[in-house]
C-alpha cells in the first residue's frame, strides 16, 4: 500500500527498507517472491497505470503526456514508454 500511496516520489529499496525497518537485501527478496518482479518494475508499472488514468481525466486535458509522466514520478520518457509497452502493448498482444 505504501508504494501505491507514494508512487510519485523517489522510491528505492533503501528508502523502503528504512520505512519498514528491514534490510534492503531481505526486502528485495520478499518483494521478488511476493510480486514475482523486481521493485523498480513494480513501481514503474504503478506509475504508468496512474499516468494513463490521469491522461483520461478531463481535469488534465491541458497537460502533455510528458507532464503527466513526470507528475507520476518518471524522470524520463524512455522509462515511461518502456513501462507503457510492458503494461499496455505487450499485454494486448498476449490476449
């Protein structure tokens, strides 16, 4: 839940380990086992899904996709487009 609430912030394994009082190595192992994906991909998947929700919101009609991506915590558009492809393009191809 913490990641869903703080997706637009800089989240690292180290910062999460401080929040949850667990070593980064142990936390990484738990995340990978539970989610079957590494932390970075999980966070970016949440960010891109939120960005698509914001894009479709009429309140954001004057914002560019770049602005929305940055508001969601992306630091560059290459990472955004990779996450977008993984979440929306590749999933449609699998269906």
